[in-house]
């Protein structure tokens, strides 16, 4: 699941016929003058400036400025860009048309284990959190679409009537289509308003979460998913995300920078085969007093070149003393093929690995040949320790941190 920032989230809405305010996203206040010349709405409307980051409570943090003219937009942009919020440096703002309105509504589609729920309310904004028991909802099974009658019943319960109910019915169907066709996991509009200028429902805000593993199905997803770690994604993380979107299987990387006071001799980089193995190894490292340098995984039988690219980034993590390569017994991931990619990266990064111990534990198709290839690296000067399926999964963590080797 990946969060889409507000700007690209609104573009997804526009694609599916969901109206949003005019808006632009910028990273430099000096861009404003040229944008004003090419966007008439910026000359004719009051505007809103918001930090374009994955942050909650932006208004409370002073990261939302409303009812601004051009000079106010320039001042707000200069004030917001570059601010440090708990370690996150604000790098962008979204400038949007301010649409006066009298009433606000709420509409959301969210995934559930059995399908999806549509939620609505005849109120919006902060009232939603304060009156959650008044939210009305309807359930849609996997593979099905909501009927107008089903949506209409939900809207009746929420208090919508007449022409507004008809507009909400069509709008709800559009939001569900966007959710369904864009591999959504959560799409929320709060507030949803009726524009006095056009008479159309308009999404003033967009909260969009998508299945980021579905990126290969969407060639028009040109955006980067928002980081959920209180910082921007690093260049290596973005590179692996791009590769992950283009290959069969999965490769993942999140870096964890060293902290002051870390025992570097017990700092471990992880290259596990699968998310489950990553959790096991992470827990074992922490339990034995070590620190982890990253989260990563390769799974689903990705091509060897993708595993090689992931391994290169892991080898270049700062201040590591150990790399753990391992996983359970694979069902279909070719151990020889993935190890070929890992070994190629180790050879490229041999200088960075001269003081690093490599610990390998794996089983699965072609494991015997793959493990022999790994053992061969010892003859090339690598500090490598290789175990087969008969060694318990997390024993190699103990071997690494307590100094025991085969």
C-alpha cells in the first residue's frame, strides 16, 4: 500500500471525472510569477497554500494558509518551503483555487477483507472525526459494483435528498470506479463541496492510497509514492521502487541510518528472501543486541538483474559489519538464479565488503548449486559463511553477533 500525495491524487480524480480545484505543485517560490502568467485562475481567484507532504494536522502545524492573493501566496510559499517538521524538510507546496462554499460533505471508499465499503456523511471537515457514529456506509463484494439503489439507500440514511442526492449518486459511482480501476486501497474526499460557480460536486482534498505493487499495470502512474517514514525516500530507495514496478516478483528497500551510539560491530544489513524472513531476521538482530541497517526483501522469483541491483544498494549501506542473505525453503524462487545476481553484486562491491562478514542460509530449487556458488566466494577473499536448509533460520544471526562461524 502506498500513499499518493494530494496533487497526483487530484490528477487521478480528474482522470475519472471527479472535479477538483485548479491547482499547481511547486518546489521554488521563484516559479510563481511564470505560473501566474499561464494560469488565469491564479489571477482571478483567492488561493490556498498547503505543504505538499505526507503529514497530518497540517493546519495545526501552520502548514495551510487560506484566502490568499498573489503576494500572500508568495509569502506563504517562502514561509512553508524549507521548514523542518520533526526531521522532515518541507520541499513542496500545493497552491489551489479557493472555492467559497456553504456546506461540506464526506465521501470515502475503503478496502475490506471481503470487498470494499463506501462511506458518506452530509457533513465534512473536522465534524467527521467528531461524529463518526453518524457516518453511513454500504458494502460491495469483491468483483461487484454498487448499484444506484444501493448507493441511494445509503444517501437516504445520511440525509441527502432531491437533486443533491442524484449528484452524490453519480459522484459516488465515479469515486468507486476510480478506486476499483486504479487498484485503490483507500480514497477519501473531505471536504466534498458543491461549487457555487459550476453547480458540480468538487473534491477540495484528496487522500489516496493505492496498491503500489500494481504499478506495472498503470503506465500513467508517473508520481512517486509518499514516504511514510517522516523523510523523503533516498535515491537508492527510489531506484529500487522503480525496478520493483517493472519486474515480476518483488524487490524492496528501506534504509535505516545509523544512530549515535550504535555498536557498528553489530550493525547488520539484511537481504532476506521474503517479507516473513525479513521480520524474523530483524527481530533476531534486535533481540541479540544488534542494530539493522535496512529493511529489504526479494521474493516471487524476481529476475537476477533486479536482485543484483538490490544487493548493490545493500552493500553500499553505511557502517555495516555484517550482511545476512537468507530465507526459508523456497517453493518456486530459483536459489541459483537469485544467488547469481547477489554474487555479481558482491563482486562489484568487493572493496566496500572487505571488512564485512556475509552470512547465508537458504533452501529451495537449485539450492545445492546456489550454495556452492556462494561458498566459492571464500576463495576470492570474501568473509562468507554459508549454511543450508538444515540450519535454523535465525541461527546465523547468533553466529554473526556472537562471533561463531562455520
